[in-house]
C-alpha cells in the first residue's frame, strides 16, 4: 500500500496513483492554497475527527451535468407551490454547521470537523465556497454548500430540517449553474439520493478530462447573487419528470 505523505508544499501526487479505495495522500493542511489546488487536481479531503487529514481521488466519480437533472413529480409540485424562499451566500456558517450536526445525529460521526468548518468559512470569505439556503417562514429549513472553481461546482454536503427543503435548494442551484454555463457538479461519491437527480458515475480518467476543461475557464471568485423570481417559476415543469 502506497499512500503519499504531504509536505509543506501544497502540490499533490498524480490522482491515478491513488489506492484502490481512492486514498491518495495523508497530512498537509487545510489552507486555501492547498484546498484550491486539491480541487483543481481532482482531489478532496475526507477524514474523521481522530484521523490526520486524508486526501482522496476515487476511480469512480459521481457527477451531475446540469442538462441531465431529473426531478420527481412530487418535487415538481413543491417547486411550483414556491413553499421555500431560496437564497445564496447568506448563511454559510449556519449551513455548514447544520450539515455537520445532521451527520452527527445520523452517524454519530462526521468529516465536517471543526478544522474543516473553519477552512471552508475561509474559502467562503475569499469567494470560492458558496451556500444555498432554503427558508420557511424566515427560518433556515435546509441547504447545501460547495466550492466553485472555473465552471465546475464541487458539492460538499447538504442538510434538511423540513421535507424537500434541501432538494429545492439543490434544484435552484442546478438551474443557476446551467444559466451560468457551468459544466458539471462534482458529487464525489455515489449516493442513491443524488443518482435520483440524474447524477452518474464516470471514470477518473474522464473526470480529469472534464475537470481540465472546466477549470480552464476564467471565473473570478466572489459572492453569488441571483433573482429568485426569474429562476423559480418554471423549475417545476422544465425538467424531465420521473
């Protein structure tokens, strides 16, 4: 088993050298420079509280191309009713903290440890990380967060306190990304939940090719703003319903 030990240099070994389970490297830090380099190289951090920082590049990668989004009939109905008010980049810290708390409640463990929270808040402050919030009667009901580089969005985690809240926020995000010519969403690892939205697994080789084309786009980091009224009305009908 060969796992690389990272030094102070923020560079990474080639992703194809990862172990069969996807583990590539250990150690390093969660500085902005290293995290951005990791995403650009097709690598992401994922580790438990007691572990050192672990860096991964799995052979199979789950991605969602915006044109291939699917929603269920029931979710389409929820979207048309406009039950939730969706915003971007308004409550990043609350969203990422809620994601961590949700995983702790479900699994009694989470990779969204305090150091990760602090690191992604720094990415948010520098304009790379973004949050999507779904509110019901003014209260945060669900949301998700991730990182945008070039024309790729790297999804990290989501949570739901009210039924369908994070799903609505996710659909609004995909619509926003499609309107801004993003190439794909990196969903990292396979989940039935995201596959129901139309996500699919592709090989590491194809992922790296898609990633190279996506991050070559010049896109200045910064807070995201959008007109919800311009996005929301047709969301429940424009995508292929299952």
